[in-house]
C-alpha cells in the first residue's frame, strides 16, 4: 500500500477535531493519529470524551514534523532518487538549449546514477563552464521549421495484416 502524506492545509486553526475528524481532514488512517498522540506527543484535551485535538496544536505538530527544504548550491543538482542535492558524476554536464535565453543542464548523479536536470539562463552558463565540463547539444528544430518530409506517409496504404489497403 502506498504511503499517504498528510494534507496539513486542510486543518483549520480555530476548529477542534476528534481523532476520526482529524484523520479524515488529513487523509490518513485513524490509527496514525492515535500513534501521533501516544508516541509522538500530539497534545490533546483528554478531559472530554471523545478526545479532542485543537486545530492550532495539530498545525504546530505538522509544522514540527515537516522536513526543511533542501536548496541546491551552485554546481549541484537535486537528485529525485537520493532526495538530496548532488554533484554530477565526473563533473560532466550537458547543456540543452530550450530558447534564446537559456535551457536545461542534464547530468548523472554521482551516487545513484540517476539522470538529473537543472534550468539555467544563458548568462549563467559561463559560470557553470568554469567549474564543470559542459558539452553543448544542438537544439531540436521546431516541427513547423523542418524541411525533411514526413516519413510516415505510407501508413494509409498498409493495414495491420500487411496487405495493401484500398483508398
């Protein structure tokens, strides 16, 4: 079963929640909320039945559990598989132009060998070339600007069984 991440934005600060209501609002199982109360120290009002959780306490609990954002430094790419900023393997990257102002840098993660991407402007490219080995790929031509004819013009003549189709 896939892990669900709680939707902390669904919690209202001035609302009180039962365990069931909090679980439904966050999109998690009731046992998860009970585990947060028992093991993780989620504050509750226990003098009432059912147990109530203040919305403000629930928001504070979620903020304390959130991982800090990881910013990539200069010369680093974010590896989705490692879930961390990583340097390119061998210090080699490939620049793929997207438009006249910039494009993408493509590299392989030095740890897990996953393909990583990072958007850069054309002005920043010279700074990247100073610290990494950057190879420049040619941009693909726009479909409307291609002069080569389409090679799929024979499709209307053939059927799936290989016999000639009648026009």
